[in-house]
C-alpha cells in the first residue's frame, strides 16, 4: 500500500522494484480479510496493476499471455479449435452430449481443457453429470477463456470481448445454470461479469455446490467406501474471495469411510498454495516455493491424500510433490466423488 501511495503521489517512480512488489502477490485475499478497517486490498492491487500496465512497468511475460488469449482464446496459446479435444483424449465422444440446448452448461475452463494433467477432471465431471441424469452440455470450441488472467493482470479492457462472447454463447444454449470446477472462472462469472453486462440471465455454481445439491437430492449413489485420511486445501478464489468453504467439505463428508482432516490454518486463515494472482505466470519460482510450504503443511497432518477444488491448485501442489519426490497424492474433489461412484478415470 505504501509503495502504491508513493507512485500515486509522485514520490516514487514506477520501476522494477515497484513492479516486483505489486505483481509478486497471489491476490489471495488474506490481507483483505485480516484488515481491521476493511480496506479492499485485492481490488486496490488489481487497480495498481492496471496503472503499472499503462506505464509499461510490468512483467513482460504478461504480454505473451495476453497475446495467447487474444489469438487463441486460452492462456496456453494452443489452437482454439482444439479446446474440446479433451473429449476424445478421455474417450467420451460416444457418450458426450453435443449441440442443442440444455438446462445446465458445464464451463470447463482453460486448465481443464488443455492441460493433460487436469483432463481427468473433465472426464470425472462429465461422468458424474451423466450418472446423475443431468441435462447438460458445453460450449465446445465456442468456450473462451473467462478472462480471469487478464483481470488479475490489470487488463480489464482486454477482457471485455471475452465476457461478451461467453455470455452470449451461454445464453444461446438456453442454459439456466452454469457449473464450473474452476474457482477463477466461478469468481469471475459471479463477481466480474455483471460489471460488464449487468444481469447474466443464468445462475452460476461452483461444481462442489452442484454436487452437494445432487447428493442431497439422492441422485448420486456413492457406493465405493474408502479408508483414506484426506486433508482439504481451500482455494483462495473459492474461499476467502468467494466465501465458499463448506460445499467442498460437505461433499467430502458424504464419501463413505473418508476421514476429513483440517490444516492448522484453514478456511479464512488458509495459506495460499502460490498458484493464484497470475504468480504462476510471472514468478514460477516463487509460486513453487509457496506450493512446497503448502505441501509440508499438508504432510504434517498425516493425510494420505491432499484434496482441493481448483484445477490450478492441484497442478501447483503436484509440482511441489514432484520437486520433493513425495508419494503424497493430490486430487480434486471431483475426482474423489468419481472414485466413490466407481467411475474409472485412467
């Protein structure tokens, strides 16, 4: 805050130090939650990034991300027409609902669509939706990045086209509900999209909220019992930034035999795994160090398995597991539900 004040009052000129201080932050929201007078520090930091972007004082790698999203509508810069290739990669072409309208729209997200290590989430989600008899579809290749990476980078104006496209595409399906496994997509739809387009015309739920609803309605038969001790990690964009702590936990509590453990600091006090705020892009070394600290914290609980409800958290903690040569497994809550249903993911 003091660095930013210096930039605003002219006593400090934008330089590499200023850029590092403002962008080496995961925007996890802990300082916002902790601040006694309620200063909206995350919003301020995002505005600061926008200011530094205007002045050309920012990590240059963000230009590559912006170019990728502008050209191919995903953070990886991979071909836009390949966004739905995961359907074939996970062998679901014959049972995948395509075309037409549906009541539920599954918004897959860039990470789950393009990362080979996260495609199991797409398979698990699709299988679970089918198991529950949900009338659902996806946007296929018409799904574009939600815009969260641009908004986190302070490039709000560049996100406008993405927002307009996604909202129109969803409305065209007639969907009443959008579900997504990505907290970044969820938070962006709920908190950011209305600023661009007003009323969305559809509801948005994180996938854990939807699964909890399906379980309460008796539409999922959790037949497989487990004896694993699971420690749950709260994703920052789902927890502190969206105030959703209980849905993933409630889902895990319904898994027969599962023992749910809590970290010493969880929920509002959760330590960020280092994947948020575009830090994985701008400073991957720092991001990995934070993930390594999270891994050690999880290991201290004696858990057999680390579970989160964010594809990006899963991948970053997996990087720390590989770095440490640990045998601790990392899964998303979606994958845990699939296993309880007897769904094979390999």
